[in-house]
């Protein structure tokens, strides 16, 4: 399924205003939950901390193409290879495009289909083999038709590769956690396999009135992303793949110095 990556972002207004109501544009950019309800939750103190949970949707900042919403059939990507080969035309080899764009994001380790010759269908009459395919695997053929329509509209066969290219991550958690730290807003959420570097760039461009910094990290893979928006509308991102990067990310998460972090978690030391 992949590794979960922890993401923490901490915000400040460039004009110095604080308090949860000063961050309403951030709230609207991250969740569809009504602002009044979310603000009420954040203004309550729970166990000494002001925090709240809400539904999370990266599409509010970087909208996912609507055509992906029509992909109702759930078909394994590898099962689409033969239908795409059958539906390919002299103008476009959908199978080759699919192998290049989509299969790199699949968790399977099966061999990719080379062509119709490998499938033993190259010598069969095209109309006959196509009719047989619709008869014997109608769900897969329909899914391939939908995938081709999405590819022709967006350059991607389904949301997975589109998200990886435009958000920087294949997926994100359904829930985001908001918290207040010294009257400034912070958020914490999970993504899959990588930090959302593409989405962060779009987020910075959409919220120039705010300065923010943050980290993404996965202790299991020593992956970390460190970012800050020093200039309005822009963001600097550094990706690391070493234990020190994860250690620095955890220091940021807790607001600790390196020495405080080692005292807090004696089992964690960067090599």
C-alpha cells in the first residue's frame, strides 16, 4: 500500500495578526467544514491544547480534473493493459503511454504486457478480437474506454499519476488536524509515499498573505521534506534522504532543540 508520510505546517500572518480568526483563508483552503464550526472547535481548549479535526481535501487548492470522477469501475491497472492494447490506434499507442505514465505508480510487480504479439492476438482479425474482448471482459473494456478519455483530456489515465505529478503525492488522509501554537495556526496530516511538494507550491501561490514553514517525514525510509515560504507566493523546498533530516523534522514538529529532542526521545538518534 505504501508508506504514510507525516506533514506539519505552521503559519504566521505577514501583517503580524494572530488568533484563529486571522487564519480563516487558510481554513477555507484546506477543508470544506464550515468555518464557524471549525473556529468554535479551535477556540475550545482540550487537554491544554487548542485543536480540531476536519475533513481534508487538497483539491480545494489544486483541483483534480472532474473527468476522474466518472471512473466508477475499480479495475486493477495491470488488467487494463490488454484492453488498452486492443483499443490503441495508429495515431496513439495507449498501452505504451499507460506503461510510461501510470504503471510506475502501481504497487504490483507483475511484468508489463509488451504488445498484442506477446498476448497471442496479433494475427487475429482486429474486429473479431475486439468483439470478443467486449464479450469476455466488458468491465475491463469499459474501464479502458474511460481511462482513454481521461488520458486524452488530462494526459493521465487516472487520478493516481495526475496527483503524483501535480500534488507530489498519490493520495492524502481524509482528515486534517488543526492546532494553535502561540496564537498562530498549525496543521498536521498524512500523505502517501512522499510530501506534497507540487501542492505546496500551489498553496504558497494562493496564500501570499501568510508565511509558513513545515516538514514532511517518514522515519521508516529516512525521507524528509523541509520547506518555507519566505517570499510572498513562493516556497523553497529541500528534499533529504538521511536520518539527520528526519531528526530535524521531528525537532520542528515538537518545537524542540536537538538537545531537547534527544531528551524527549532517547531511542531516536541520528546516525
